[in-house]
């Protein structure tokens, strides 16, 4: 799936964002089938070169972390609101469907879904107009996990996700649930040099599950996932801040 044509006015999308983080974000309804799904947009300052994205509506630690960060930093944050759940439910032609929004960003992911593919394609194309605004250089996904369910350890030798990554670094003094997942070697090296928990996606062998990381890898788009355990808000703020500083040093955030 290539970068889509712009179906909505980029100018309207950007200027719809509130610049005051203390106020509620402006919301835009994206329809999938007969169901409206809200997209909340926050923008402080003028730059949209880094887009922060939260796609799972039950991962609220990530939302708290990025909104706190944006109280003191410039940035652009897109939040997908569904029904307070990981999965997005919608109705079409008197039938009910559900999908994981992080499984529909590639054609392979859409084809594997049990929802109408045309409706999913239209939804993704419109959502992309929020994410890939004209000067975006880096996509930063913000996710949360639960204790013992998923961590940087999930990518180590002998684990089910081993083939998805080329390299990893795990600091035994940090919680393995709090880690970065990146698609570029230079970013992996930068984070490893700071002894952060980080894994590098292997674009050649990663399973195409429809995730945003796979889409970005396929299209040479800079992508970082900042993953943190639920309620680890201070740690996720620290991780966002560190990444922000690295990107500024590399001029990807200017």
C-alpha cells in the first residue's frame, strides 16, 4: 500500500488542532461503515516533523505520557478513539465487525482481517491523511502492555517473535516491559549506546501482520514504538523525552 492521496484537506486537519494542551482536543469523525470513529488531534508549536500516534483506546498511560510531554515541548499528537477497547467495532450492512487497528496498515493485514476489505482500506487511507502530513519525518507510536504479557524479552533467542528483529539490547537494570522498537539502524545504535531496552526490526524477515511498523519498514519511513507497561507513565515520559532529544540532535525533529 503506497502513501494515499489526500482525501481531506491537510490545512483543515492541522488547523483543527488545539494548540493549548489544557483544553480538550478538537475531534474529527472518521466513518467506517456506519460507525463514526473519533480522531483527536493535539498540536503545540508549528512543527509536524514528528507525529506521535496512539491507536489503541485502552492504552491510556501512553496518552497521559505524551500529553504531559507536550505541555513543555512542541509536537503533534494523533489519538484514535474507539470504544475504550483495543479493538475497533463497526457496523456495515446490518452486520457487526471488529478489528485491531494495528493490523490493517498493509494489504496483507487487511486481507487477513475478518472485516470488509474495502471499508478498511478507506478507513486507513483517511487515517493516513492525519499521520503523513506534508513534513512528517518520523512516526512515533505509543503503546502500553501488561506485566508478563509482552516485553523486549519477547524478541530474544528462542522466543516467538525472534525472527522479526535483527538486533536487540536489554538492560537488566530496566524493566523489560519498557522498551523501544525501531526500524532504522542509526536509531537502534543511538539507543543501545545509552543502554536502553531496544529492538531493531528486521524488514527482510519480519512477519507482515499489518502493523504500522511493517508498513513503515516497507516504505522506508522512520518509525519508533515507545512501549511501556500500564501505569509506568513517568518512565514513558522519560523515554519520549530521550527520543525527542536524539531526534533533535539528528535534526529529524526540527
